[in-house]
C-alpha cells in the first residue's frame, strides 16, 4: 500500500507493507506512529485514496463496495459543461485490501520534521539536459 503524506504543499511517499490501515475511514484522524515509529507525535488525517482499478474513495459512500453515483461538478468530474451530470463509479470510504493508495494530511506535527524523517526524498532533481541536434548530412548526388 502506498501512502502520500502531505504538509504545507510538499508530499512524501511511503510504502506500507502491513495491514494497519485496514478498517479506517476517509476523514479519520490517527497517530503517525501506527505507520512508522519515526512519526511519533504526528496526527494524520485520511483525505482520500484509490483502489486497484483507480476508482477513488468517496467519503459519502458507506462501506467498501463499488457504487455508481450520479455526480455533478466536483468529485471525479472532468466535464466543464454547465448542468452536466454523469454516472461515475466510486468506492466506499472504508479502507480494505483492494485500496492501493491513501492520501494523508498532517494535522499536528511531531518533534522531528518530515524532511529529517524522509531524507532520501529531499534531494534536488538534476536539471534536464536538452538533446543536442545532430547534423544530418545531405546525400551526395
């Protein structure tokens, strides 16, 4: 299971091997030490996620089953036309084995900063090199 922990516009990606998140709901707040011992003192809120097939978790749907909802602008909609309603598939708000990605938000920070806890993710990216245009030789006639 992958976790995206966000704080002040920056996100850290964490892999979680155990099933400690199963049974929690979108909107729940829990202690960070349930995920990692280094996150002691942190309070994290579950803001969303997606399942194996890419269907998003919806905080309005109870349980863990897939539902087809008639949605207007907002959640899961990419249509900008006025008054359009589309039927979209969403998953319930309970985290189960079929959920592969969970988005978390820091509600209360701990003693150590996330930069210190996850130092390997703070390396600056190397600048992209522009490809050099190779000279093409004209065929001799």
